[in-house]
């Protein structure tokens, strides 16, 4: 949300607005906002899927992908 506010606020500057709306820079601007949106939306989608799985009595995706049950703790160690 802060990025959207900062992006909108920066568009109020006339010089910045001229630079960012040039045809060469428009794809870069779209890319920046798209990456920000996907960065925020990706984990949210996974959270909704995990909530649905837990409501059905299934394990979260992370436990299902690793092959471990939810009651087993992972042990992390460094190689010798």
C-alpha cells in the first residue's frame, strides 16, 4: 500500500510525471507496479489456500509438499 501511495504522490511532481509518462518509460513503470502487486498477492493466495485446507482438516501446503506430517517438527542442521 505504501508503494501505491508513494507512486501516486510522486505523480504530483510535474517533472517526474513528464519522465515517467514518456513512451520509453511506460513499460518500466508498468513492470514496477506489477512486480509490487504480485509480490503482495502471491503469499495472500497461498494463505487462502492453506486456510481452506485447514478448514477441511488437511495439512497446509508446506507440510504436504515436504512429505512430513503437521505434528513432526523439522530439524535443521549444518553439514559437518
